[in-house]
C-alpha cells in the first residue's frame, strides 16, 4: 500500500495510541511538524514518516471530538460563559448615582 502524503490538518495515531495532527510541512527540508493532542510539538523526517507507515506504526485517525486538548481554551457552558464565571451575569451595570452629593 502506498504511503499517504501528510496534509496539514490531518490526524494520525501512532501504534502506541498517541494522537497527533500534521501542523506544518517543509518540502525543502523534507520534514513534517506534528502536534500531539497534549500540545507537544515534534518534527519528523519524511523518511521516518514513510518507514513508520510501512511498518504499520502509523495510521490515519479521526480528529478528536474534544479538540481543546492542545489549546488553552476554557470550556464554556450553554450560555457561552467560561467555567470560571460560576453563573454570575457579566452584563451587570452600576445603579444610578442620583441622590449622592459628591461634595459633602
């Protein structure tokens, strides 16, 4: 079977279970930059890519449903609030200042 050409945005899995995405290709250097789901970035030679594919150590994979593993994104609830909001309303306004004498 022919070795697939990696494409930016494609997801793969190593035989050990590590899920990663192709994030950059450098045709001049013959390297592929990959980012594991945990955020670790690594560079791989195209020769290593081909050898791992032929050995069965590399397989095409689906993108994870929870894509936030490698990015610093706060989980949001159904109303778009971050997990640190604890339900408080972010649109609160100060009450009017009528009746306050600032020069007392």
